[in-house]
């Protein structure tokens, strides 16, 4: 790991820098990520449904797009191609959100 002077968000690096998912973050960024919950961006979901997903979707946005396209009758492969995820992710979202009969 090559030492840098600042993290991607511009914070100066302390000695306890960590690498997560190919990016290096400082402790201030990691604490902020834990305090800020992941939110759903409706514009990103609409783009994914239209077949032009942004570069990165969080798990809530993927699930919302998968469920919307699943309701329209698309297959798992078609949904995966439109949303930009793998077919197995589509299957997992479907199973997780399946309603069990009472």
C-alpha cells in the first residue's frame, strides 16, 4: 500500500489508513460511512429500469430496480442485463422479497 497525503475525500491521512475494496480511506471517512445510512436514489433506480444504470448502484437501488422489472414480467437474465448486475443477484433479490403464504 503506497502512502498518500490525502484520502479520496480530501481528508489528511492519519497513521491508521485502511484499504477497502480497492480504495484507501481514512478513519474519518470510515466513521462517516457507518453513521450515514445507505439511501435510495430514485433517479438511479429509474435509469437502471430504463436500461442505462449508473456506474455504481447500492444494494437498495438494485433491489428496487429488480422488483420493478420483475413485476413487468422480465426474466432474470433480462433484468440482470438491464440493471447491470449478475443473474444470481436477481434471483437472490426475488427470493428475499418473496411473500410466504399465511
